[in-house]
C-alpha cells in the first residue's frame, strides 16, 4: 500500500509541475498577470499534500491496528500458516489485503468483494460460518471475523488433498455369491460342473482383477472381496456390470445362475463390517438375488439390480431342516399364536390355518389373530359362509385376546409377512420373546423384530406353497380338512394370478398335495368370483386408466374409496391387456382411509423396486405401498417421476 501511495504522490507532483509550466508559458506568450494562477496552484498543492498525508496516515493507523490485534510478527506467521485477510468497506469494496495474496499474485483492492467472490455472501449474511472456495490452484476455507469487516482465508489445499486420499483409502468389505449354484450343479456330472465353473468364475475373476480388488474364494459359490472406497466408487460408476456379465454367461451355459453382492463400509471395525456384510448378503439373496446390497454402517441399506424374478431354488433338504426346526420350537412352547398381515387375504389365512393344524398335532393350544387388522372382502364372505365348520378346529381371536394368552415360552409365528409394520399383531410382537417368520415376499431391510427362526423363500409362489411342502416333515398327524385345503388352494390361486405367473414345478407339486387332501378347485374359484357391484366398480376404474409409454398403465381414482383387493384385481385385469407390461391402481383404501398404490407387472418391469422407492414393497411382479403424506394426485406424479428415473437407470445399466 505504501508503494502505491508513493506512486500517487509522484503523479500528483508531476501534474502540479505541468500546471506551473503552462502558467509560465502563458505569461511569456500573452504577457498576462500570472500571480493569481500561482496562488491557486500553491493552494492546490497544499490541499493535495494534506490529503495524501491524511490517507497515508489513516492507512498506517489501520495497519498498526491490525498488527496490534494480530501480534508483531503477524505477517510472517500468517504467511507460513497460509492465512490471508481482506478488509472491505460499507459498499463491500475491498480496501486492504494481507501479504499472502500479494505473494500469490492476487491484487483485489478496489474490487467488489461479492462480485469477485459470490460465496462470501453466505458468511457475511450469517447463513453459514465457513465456506470452501477454489481460487486459481488453491483451496481456501473462508470465514468472517464477528462484528468486523474482515474476511479470513485459510489455505486448505494440502488438507483437502490428504482428506480426499484418506477417504479413498477407507476399507470396504464385500461378498459375492452365485445364486442357485448348488441347485444348478447338484445333478450335473464333473465335466458339466467344470464347464459351468469356467463360464461364470472366469469373468468374475477378470472383472475384479481389473479394478484391483482382493478376491478370495470361500467355498464353491461365495467369494470374499476386500477393496477401498476409491475402487468401490469405480465399480459403482460401472453400475456393477458384473451382474449382467454373469447372467449372460450363465444363459450361454444353459443354467439359471445369477450373482448377488454385498458391500459394507463406513467403519474401521472389521468385526462390524464382517457382521454387516453377512447380513447384507442374506438380504440380497432372500430378496431374490441378482442384485447388490450396500450399506454405510449406521445408514439405510441401498439396493442395485434385482432385475430378474426370484428363481425356485429351495431344496428338499432345506425344507426338511426348516420343518424340523419349526417342529422343535412348537414342541418346546406352552402355546402358539399366529399373526398375519393387515387386511388378510386367502394366502395369509390359509397359511395361518395350516400352521394352526401343525401346532394342534402336538396338542398345543393355538390361536390365530384374525378379528383385528381387517380381512379382504371375498375372504371374509368365505369365512362367514363356513364359520361353523372352521370354528370346530380353529380359534380366531383379537390382538387383545392374544396378548392375554402371551407367556414367556409362547411361540408367535408371523405368516405371509415379515415386517412388524404390516402385522395385525404389532403390539403382541413387541412383547413376544420367541418369534418365527415364514414368508414368500422379498425381504425388506428392517423387519422390526428379532426372530429365532426365519424362513423366507422369495422363489415360492405363496406361503401356502411353502407350508404345504413342510407338512410331511413336521408330523404325520397334521390333519388338514377338505375346507382348510381349499382355503390354502385359493391362496395359491390368487398369488399365482390363477396359475399364470410365479409358478414352478414345486408350485404344482404343492397344489397336487392339497388336491389329495381334498381341496376343491371349483369351490376355490367360487370364493374368488366378483359380485355384480364389484364388476361395475372395476369397469369404472379401468375406464379411468391412462396409458403411458413403455407399456405402463395407471388408473388413479380420486373421489371414491376402494378396497385393496379390488385395486389389486383391477391391476391384474389391466395387465391382461395386450402390450401392457405394468399396471398401477391408485386410490384411497376403503378400510384404512390411506391413499394406496397396487402395482402389477408381467416381469419385464420391476414393480417392487418402484414401490420400494415410494416406501412400499412386495415382489418383482406384485407390490404395493400406502402413504399418509400424499394425495392420489401427488402419488401419481411421484410414481411417474420414479418410473422415468428407473427407466433412465436401466438404460444406463444396459449401456454399461
């Protein structure tokens, strides 16, 4: 600043000398009196000198004030520490800057602070205390001195660099597992197994070697992955293309093997990472496999993939093991309580009846919560029509009555659901100590309970199918009546959409077993028939449907309350239209008053992923959600946005 003041003085004195020369020249040429001009010039010179001295003194006082505030050797200390300062006036014009900026060739005195550095507006207004800015090749942390027009700049270039490097080096623990590997190789000869191994393992090894991942095989179908955050980001940016690579490779080998992966990060505790990644792998596979489950410790689980329907991959051995485990738990219980999901359907009550008969085979008192939580209309009509016969062997109770029966050694079984928020016995589950979960829906992240036995088979068509397989392994004394078998068959009929979807060899085996027990298919279909009023209502909803690109149909009903059963049936009907790949029905649930969506798909579009993005869940081909915080119109708009977003993600995945 002193150099600038000296230069200004020189310019002023030159200007005064020029004026004096001009006055003298005028006197010589025109012979005029120059005394007044000389006096004006002297006055002008005196005023100029005074003003220059004044500004120089003021500047020196400001500098002395800063030096006094910061200490005698502030300049040198702040230079070494990479700290700079700037002062500004009431118009936010920079009036002074420290030596750091001069050293770095940055002169902003006289510039508008907010024009040069818009980010400073947040700290001046008090919205934030610090902001990070990049000026030339340096990164600064900018802050403001309280109650003073001074801005501090701290050079954090190196800190930023090392912080980024530190974050990139964080350990990420992963697992990779081939889905359906054991089932695909169980009956293959050695040559075929060797061919399958080469087909799917070679691309897996090559893929992770390309990224520098530490890869070790744990058994025939599972691998340990050790990598850092930088490598993980590169793999994520590649959109985990190894899923597609393995899927296509297995198709060429004519086997239905897919790949599931899990990644745990965000902790330096290896035991915690190991526990987390094991749970994540379990989640990925019970949700149907062919996907990636990712979790930063302490945060929500994120999923990627899941673009194929769950394969039928449970073995007879697993069924027997689970059946024996359930049998042992029943035998060591004083009584059994069975709870289903809210607005229970045929699969829920049919499976609950089957579990009740299993417990009764061991002479255990058993009750089913069915008088609270709601029951689907057609099921309610069927139960009332057969009330007397059902009451002979089955005890239906309210949740309050079930709580009164709860003891320390009571076994509580959740059937056809696995999340406490969906249960018609939520309060009971919060109090119970021994809980079993049996379900066929893709597993959600948080169940809300801690079961002692979990049997979730996403590849099964229904919970009735799972339990039908378990009957002979539980006890030969399980006595299923013709009516009870018909209820179970009705449950399978609905969940397979009248045997059109999600059916496998095991599904028909279970249906055949129920037929042998006396199940009547015609009676089951009669239970599912519509009334005339239901037919009219369905027609009106379908008439309100709108068609969107890529085979999407959405029916939004704003002025009428509709049962979830009708919503799902309309979605099924819309799906039967040519070229329709997914159908969504949006309306207010008649039983709860909550706005809901029922979603159905032919398998080409993953409606489970769409509904999960809207805080719901289900299967790849059948899912739903309920939302208290949105109107029917808002749900429709959100649904369209999520469909577009997932379409774009699918296109990006395909391109990769």
